[in-house]
C-alpha cells in the first residue's frame, strides 16, 4: 500500500465503465496526482480514455461519510459508532424478517462499474436472512437481452470487434460509452482498413456514427422495423449460412415464414431510412466473412427493446456468425453477473416477470407502496443511487418513505442515502481490495484484483467487513462451521477444500453463508490483508472444475495456481484462453445445443410490427427526449464533484437547428423541458447531430451535493415515467420520453 508521506506509482483500474481499463497512478498523501494507462493490463494494454484521468475527483472531490448515520424521527441524522450501528441495523433487519419473513427484505445494488467484490458477501447476508429478491442497474438495461440469450445460446455473447470484417453498433456509441475494450483504438483500426466496415443504427449522428461506413439514422423508436427489414433482405435474397443452420440450429422453419411477410419498402419508410441503405446493410452483413454486433442502452432503454435484441441475434445466427474468428462468442465467467435460467419467477405483489434473477427497476416502487401482505418492507441498498437512477425518481423516493426500514451503504450522502434510516460509510474503491466481474472477453478472458492504493478513510469500512459484522450480530452462522474450517485450514488448503465441500453437503444451511465462512476462515490467512479476496478462491476452484482446458491454456496448472496468480499480479491475469474456431461452443449449455431459433412470443411481436405504430409523441408532447446520453464529460454519479468536467459542464439540452428556430431559441438560451412526470430547465445546445423532433439530456447531472450548492443540470429521472417500460423485461424507456420544450420564462 502507498506510504502516505511519499510519491508512489501503483497499479489499479478505472472504475467509470465496465471496461475497467488498467491504470498506473501516482499518489501524494491522499491525492491521486498522476494517472496513465497500464501497458501490462491484459485487456486494455495501456489504453485509457479522458475520463480515467479525472479519478481523483471520485476519491477526493466530494464530501465523504466517515461515520455511521442514524435518521431520527424529525428527519435529521445523528452520528453513531460502528458497534451501535451494526447492533441496531441487525436488530431492525431481524425484526422485519421475524414479522414478515425474509422475502420481505429487498436488496438493491451490489457494486457499480468498479466494485463487485462486496456483492458476494451481501448475498450471504441476504440469503441468511431468507431474502429472495434483488436488483441492480443491469435490470434497467440488459435483462431483456439476457432473456433472449437464455433462449438462444444459453449465456452472454460478446463480439470479436478486433477481427470482425463488419462491425454493427445498435443504439451504441462506443467512442463515448466504450463497452468495447480499447474502443477508440479499435474504431480507428476499423476505419483505416479498406477490407473492414462499420454499420451504425442510431437516430443521432454520434461520434461513432460519424465514423461509420453506413449510418442508418433511423427515426427514434423504430429500431425494430429497421432490423426486421435487414432480416427480410437477408432471408429473401438467401444470404443465409445454410451449413451453420443445419449443423447448429433448429426451428429455422418456424422463423422464416414470419420474416418473409415483412415489406422492406414499407418498413424503410417507417424508420426514415432509404431502402437502398437497408439493402446495403443486409448485403454487407450477409456476404461478410465475419460479423460482430453490439446493442446498448440506445435501444435497450426504448420501445420494443427485447424484440430488438431478438432481431439482432437472429441476424448473426442466420448468417452463421457465431463461434468463429471475428464473430459473436459465448465466453467464460469467473462469476456470472446474471442468471441465464428460463425458470419463471415473478414479483410478489404485481407478478411482474423477473429476468436474470433481477427485479425490474421500474416496478420496485409499486412492489413497496401498497397494502399487500407480501410487499417489500425493508431495503438494503449498496453502492447504488436508485433515487437518482431509477425512472420516476419521486415515485421511488416516496416508496422509500413507505418502507418499514432501509439502510444504505455508500461513500457519500447520496440522494438515496438521504432517505434511509441508516447510512453506513464504505471505504472508497481505492482504499480496499476490490474487483469487478465484467470479464466479458473472448478468446482471452481476464480478471484484475485491485489492491488498495490508499489507507481507508478513518471511520469507514469495506462492504465485506460490514456484511460480516451484520451476519455475526444476527447469529446467522453456527460457531461449529467456523471451528471445523479453521481446524482444517491448519492442515493445508487441500484438507480445507475437502472440509469446505463436505460442510456444504452435510449442512445445507451453510451454503447460503459460504462467502462469509471463506472470509472469516481463509480470509485472514491471505497475504497483504487481502481478506475480501477469499471468495475468489472458491470461484477459481469451480472455474477449473468446469473448464480445465481453458484455464491450463491461460498458463495455470490448477485452481490454486490461478488463485495465486490473481493475488500476486497487480495488472490482472488471463484466467481462460480458448480457440477462436469453435471454442465458444464449450460455453453453450448442452440444453441449448443445437440453438433453438424460435421464441414464440417474440415472433408474434415481430408479426405485430405490420400494424403497430412507432409513434408515442402527441400534440401536447411532440418531442422524443433521450434522457441520459453519454457524452465526452459525463459519467455515472460516483463523481460527486462538478469540477471534474473540462467542458459540457452545464448539461445542455441538445436539439436540432430547425426545432430551435421554431421555438425562437439560440445556443446558450435556457429552455424548459416538460414531460408527464415533471419539468426542468437546461441550457440549449444547437446541433445538427440531432434529428428534428429528437432532443437529449446527458447522464450524470442533477445531483444534490453536500453543502447546499445549486444543482447543475437536469436529473434525467425527474422527467421519466416508470409506467413506460418494455412489454417483456419491464426495462425503462429512458431513451424515448415524450416531451415538450418551451423558452424558459424564469424561475427554476
């Protein structure tokens, strides 16, 4: 760990998006004074974007919490010691469990873009309490896609963009939002290679779209019609990979008839794209040696999002672009981020489908604010800010007031923390052992365990330690379990492993608390205080058991060798290496081989496009607002310091010049944006990157910072409506909000 009194370079990672690029930082005291890319990082290879260079604004820019806080009857907060806080929080959770059952306790969070290690330990606490329901940010984005994946290849798929002849981005702007490792470098390489091409489907002429060989600038919300038309050309003109379909799929005969009814010319008119461009896209895809696609929030937070996921995946499956170089791939996991089971689950009150094991964010408030006996009555919220990030913020804020108990674990007094009964201060992501499980690469998949680069802020604890203390206070673990494992560990890890597995089999109650047992027995023996890394030992054991060949190919002779490499290598390690040709099939469950192409309800939705309307605007709300656009200087709300932005610091409303002229607005004017849920004001930015009738506000603004400073920009979810959601996954329509814009007339 860094000596607080000297300059030092240390390895860690950026925590602002799922790429988690490796960085080397220089510290001075508690400040991060210099940042550069880590060339030894196995995935990012020295690459960073401009946002990573501002990480000290996370570490030192905002007002940190340094003591537990208890909310009093008058709404004020009182500082309390850790022993009191743990005792009282445990008592309140236990009281709700005893009165209403563990299923009434709901968990939200478990880490953002940079901190997942505590999530294993939160799971132990919640399982120990008997809790059944949880959610996080993925339920606002990826659950519809995950449900489609579960039907098709049985797991998450990733594109091989470094090798793809044709790269397709659907509602995705990797130049700003990344998602692809070394995104800007890869996009530049595609642009320089005359044998490669890039297609972008996006209503905005984004930074990525401006670099595309073919930009299908569709009307907002018409992605499904555009993709359906591309599919129709592929099928009508027989651009199918018949050998792949024969060898690796079934049910194609159930899919093709619906596609053949599509009127390409009519659908082109609906989405506002020239028919010849749709046909060009289909031929680029259908004749390419390899194709990779990436769909993201631009479509996953809009109308027909689950159908769009299905159409996207049909495009690359029907053309045989799976499990080969440059194509789509299933991949290994150290720990899956979601459940790809098709077992049906529903929320307790309104019976909303649960995909991926995650309760949809749009239904959380309605599962709380009711008088049903099975409603959610308590919440544990960790490293997340749902009062700001969920649709219809005020509805969720009211739901928090309707809870019998809530506790927030976070580094700052966020918008959510200010509504909680208790707030427990966590150490920052650079003050503890940390990691993420965004290991989404193929053929090389990597993982980085990050050592702390600073001492914890006095008065804070890591999330694993907080959960461990709550579990102990609640008495959820039998003392005998700990005694058996500690005794076995004295005889070596082989004996420990045998004892651990035997305990889980002989006493099934212990399985729920497995991460806690590892933390308290194996954890204290790990070097450099890496107690929280103990759960990785179990994960590496399972990975090696399931995929020994891929682990060996990555240079690890066994699970213990891999675990040691993870502990020792500060830049991270490749934990699996697979063959580009066919290797992805090893990660496709047997039940999904061959791939069953027909998903009946989605085929019905595809057929319904013929008579469906893509228009959700009205005379009252004539604009489509994209709420939460990624821009050069926007990031998630862990940056609670407005000074980090070098430009774009006002959070401007972007609109087309013709719309601005019609409203008598010019660059720099203030405008009022109104939706059916609220109003806000923003500075106007006029740009022809936006289509007429389409406006956008950035993410990461509208925070209520400590000290009473004036809010900068708009909190997007003051304007969104939680009732607007996907018909299958209930993911929100953040990117398709009917709105009205008027010249600002004064006031806030």
